[in-house]
C-alpha cells in the first residue's frame, strides 16, 4: 500500500487517532448504555451518534472559518471546537 501521496504529519495523525478512539468509545457506550432519541436545544430529535456527527461537522466549519478570519494559532480553533462539541453532546 503506497501512502506516500499524503503528507502525514503529527497533527493529521492525532486527528485520525482521536476520531478512531472516539468512534470506539461511542460503540462501547452504545453497547453498554443504548442511546435514546431526545430533544435538546437543537430543533430536531437526535441520538448520541447524530450529535457526534454534528459536532465533527461544526468542528470542520470552525477550523475553516478560523483559517479564513484570523492569523492566530489553529490550536485556539481546536479548543473552541472542543467546547462546542461538549455543549452539543451534552445539551444539543
């Protein structure tokens, strides 16, 4: 398998490891505590997986907007995305 075409860096590897670990954690949580659809502040009924997917999408939008709007370090966008994901998963 030739993966030389992709520029693997520590941040990109950390991202893929984090997403994989989160998916494993969500699978274990689903097996241990089956999810129930619920309604939070979002205008639709969601499950744990739905809220996770929305938080990953929101994180991508936050990072793209951060790159477009500021010259500050990208770690600030990551911190903001983490807070947003916690809010979405808990109250979304």
